[in-house]
């Protein structure tokens, strides 16, 4: 576990379960003061309890990342509690309705884009403002997906939102590089999370989905969280505007399920 993060302050959105929860706990183990953001208060308190049980310092802020005032309040409360903001993992997201474009509602498009893409943009906006106000410096990791690198039938809106996150990340990195702020993005394939279970957990689809991963299994939230903590550390100090793919070989080439 890295030690150079000790004493820093991080925001983790979507920290109520899955990858966000594991990332929040790992940041805390590294000595980071963690602000957990999410819409579900009960699950958010559970994450806070895990952090505090391990001796960490944490705060939960109920946040809908698609609402500007919520994100502004999240950053403001972080600074009020801990004095500054050094790191951020913009992880909040939803899968939306997984149906063909011709059958999708405008409401579902708007909701998915608002949370996955607009939400990431709002987080970047207010996180970067605060980091610049402090004199620059910091590290931000956005959550995309292998769906930000490919298309997938039935997943068009989700793919569009994650492709957008990829572009946002590169643009933000270029805008902030001279200020010492690094912005990167992580792109997992299927991970054992509540979202992964909803999409790929059925008895018919799961063997097929596992077969698309040459490594022979889905990833774990901790495997992604470990990468995120590393990306925020000084060990990744020359990395900005880049995507880190964690996919068990999913994108390496055609791999028909066994």
C-alpha cells in the first residue's frame, strides 16, 4: 500500500457499493481522508462505517452528480470538513435501459447521459476549480468502461456516455497539465458489482459473458480500486490524459465463448 497519499483528501462518487466502495476503503487505508458521495444514504453510511472501523477519517455527502448544486455542495463540504481537495474518483454511473436504439425512450437517454456524462463533467468542473484555487496540483480518475472503446448492440446510450467520458478526460488533462493536475480514466470490462450482476448475472448470459474474458472470470472491485489508487499516487506522476484498461483480455482480440 502506498504511503505518499497519507494526509491527502479525496472525493469518491458512487461510493455506496462496488468499485466506489472498495476505492474509498483503499484510499482510507493509504491514509487519505475520504468524502464518499452517493444517492443512497444507508449504503453510504455503510461505506463510512467500513472506513472508520479501519481507523480512517471519512464523511458521507448525499449527492446526485447530475445536479450542479449537489456537486458544488459536495466540493464545498469537502473543503469545509478537511480544508482542501487533492484527489477525486468520479465513479458514479448507471447502465440505463439496455435495449435497441429504436426502442429506447428519450427519458432513458437523458437520464443515462445526465448521470454518466454530465455528472462526470460537473464533477470535473468543480473539482478542478477547487484544485486551481489551492494553487494547482492534484489527481482525478474518471470511470469509463471498455464500452467507451467499442460499440455494443443494445448498449448504445451507455456506450455513448462512456465514449464521452473518454473525450472529457483527454480534454481536461490538456487543460490542466501545466497546473499540475493529472486527469486519467479507467476502463474495466465486467466487474463483480451490483451493476454487473444486473446485466450479466442471469444463468443464461453469465457463462457467455465470462467466455468473452480470456482470463476466464469477471474482475473484482478491488482490482479496479487498486488501479485507481495507483493512478492517484506519485507513482503515476507522468501519466495524464490516458486510459487504463482492466478487462481480463476482453479487448485483445476475437474470443468466442468456450
